[in-house]
C-alpha cells in the first residue's frame, strides 16, 4: 500500500510540489500493481497464486455456480474431467438424486 505523505494546510503549494509529485508517483505505482492483476477493460483477473474469499460466485445474467461455507450450487450443465466424489450424509438426498437420475437420460454414471 502506498505510503502517502500528508500536506498540511499551512504548507505552501510551491514548497509542497516535491511531496505532491512523490504522492502521485506512489499512487500511480500502486495502481499499476492492481491493473497488472485486474484488467479494468476486460474485467479479467489473472496472475494470482492464491485468493481468499467467503464466497465464490460465477454469474452470467443468472447465478451459474456458487461455492461457500454452506456447500456448492451448480445451476448449469457441468463436465467433470476428473473423478467426482460425492459424500452423502442424508438418505433423503440419495433418494432425491436417484429420482432425478431416473427422470434424465444418463450417458455416463460415475
């Protein structure tokens, strides 16, 4: 975070010019650091090695995918390229899943 030097009301503008220029340079450097990760034109976030959040939502007009401490909600077709492991803790959930599977044409069952 930029360490901005305060300019007092009693300071003259001409004597504060180096401080003002330094403050703008610090702000510009911080802004460049942010725009290196988040493109303000495309809205694309890239170059992160990790991120921490309370919730992750993917929205394209409607909410397509949500992950939070309550679990995950997928509201669109999904393709899993690796194993999908389901841990079921409720027999009523198993019954609901089986009913949904019977109603839909299944090409592959994992």
